[in-house]
């Protein structure tokens, strides 16, 4: 397996009863990039992250993280990774600072060093002024930034982000995105799972599309979009009754089969020569007396790529996510531990 890779899996398989959550999952993640795993619910994204972060055993295959075998060198892996799961891991009754000190102590960092590290991370993520406030007073974006800070207590080289912005408003999502960009600029590797197409588009250097437990396509966002025909012309008509004749006209003009959204009176068609196609469509509609509310050029979306490859939209549910037994509790509750270590 390659030494220049931060994460590598080969033919990884995992079953829950009769359901195969991973079915030959193979992945190669270079160091120092944001690598996106994009797919619907039940595609295997979270199962893959749980395996790579040593929280779940796999049935077959090989997995290495930061150069260490996940199955036989799990302790070495844990000290080189950070994990931000789908749900907040912080205790809302504790302050931001108390939460970070608690996580530091759970990693066996000395009390003074844990306090110093907590202050560093609060400053870094713009939480210094709120550091002594209970986390329950934080906005959703602030809680996620606190979660992200907690995952960096040991300054890991590889960070797993599993649906990191689920439930956040646009400002909160942008805050998390900026934090992720900063981490990669420092040389860390981020493996990001998401259903949000714009999130993968914004952050990922490379994306692997996952369906039914295996990777079906890999490339940069632009590479993947080119697989469904490059640029597209989108037309939104003013009147419903023009939709049929306009669709036939555009299909004949551009020698392509348009996609039609009847509810929104939208016609979308692939275009090899973007400017010429846009000009020809606008002129032909005008000559035919068909009014358009909007005519625009755009690149294909990642959702269209996924639909083209699988027949299933990336943000929809392909299959129910198998339940995973929770990890056994160890030691005192988080609140008891935090107060003990302050």
C-alpha cells in the first residue's frame, strides 16, 4: 500500500445480517487534501468512517490510516486521527473550555497541558470570548466548531468529518467550511462524507461517489461533471402550454434529448458549444413567439452526475442505514470526568 496515502482501503467488506453495507469498498486518499465521499443514505459512508476510525470491525479486506493497519494497529491509528460525527459530542451543560479540557484529559494529556491546548483551540476557532459560557448557549455553528476543536486535541494528521454540517443554517455551514479549509492549508488530510452536493463541490479536491457499499466513480468535481456532457442550457418558460413545442424545438436544434421539469416549466439540455447553443435557443424561441422567463448556461450538478451513473439521486435514501451497536461506556460520565479534571 502506498506510503504517500493518508487513507487506503482495498476490497473492504462489512455485513449486518443479510445486508452488505460495504461490498468491495476500495479507496485511496492522498495526504493533504479534502477527499469527499458522496452518496445517499445507506450507501455505506458512515460504515466506512466507523471502520477507518477503529469504531467498527470489518469482515474482509485491508484498511490503513496514516500508514497503520486499522485492524492490527488500532492504537496507533487512534492517536493520529480526529473524528467529527453526525451528532454533537459536547456536553451542553459544560462550558466550551471545560469540554475541551475534558477531551484532553480523556486522551491522557496532563491537566495544565490540556488547559493550554483548550485555550489555543478556542482562540483558533473564534470561540475565546464564549469559552466560559455553557455550550447550550452556543449557536449551531458554534457547537459544530467546538466539536471540530475537540477532534483536534491531539493535532491529528487525518480528520474524519461525517456529515459535519447537517442541520446548520447557511452561516453555520460557512463557518465550518472555512475551518476545514484552514486545516487542509496546514497540511492535514480531511475525509468528508456528505449528502450535500454543494458542500462536496465547495470543499473536496477529489470526490468518490458511493452506491450500495462500493465506489462507483472517482474524480475532481469538474471531471465528474464532464461525464454527463459538459455545459447545459437551461430555459424557464413563462407559459405552461409552450412547454411541449419548446422541448421539441430545442431537441431538434441541439440534437439532444432535453430534461423537462414540468412543475417549474424548465427545459435543460446538454450543449457542446455553449455560446452558440445559448444564442440559437434564444433566437429560435423568439422567432416562434415563445416567451422565456430565464435562459442561462450552467455546469452539470453533482446530483445530475450521480443520477446519470446510478439512477438514484445523491441526497435521497437508497436503503435504510443498518443499526450499529453503540460502543460500551468506559469510566465516569463526561460531566463527572470534566468536573474532576478542572
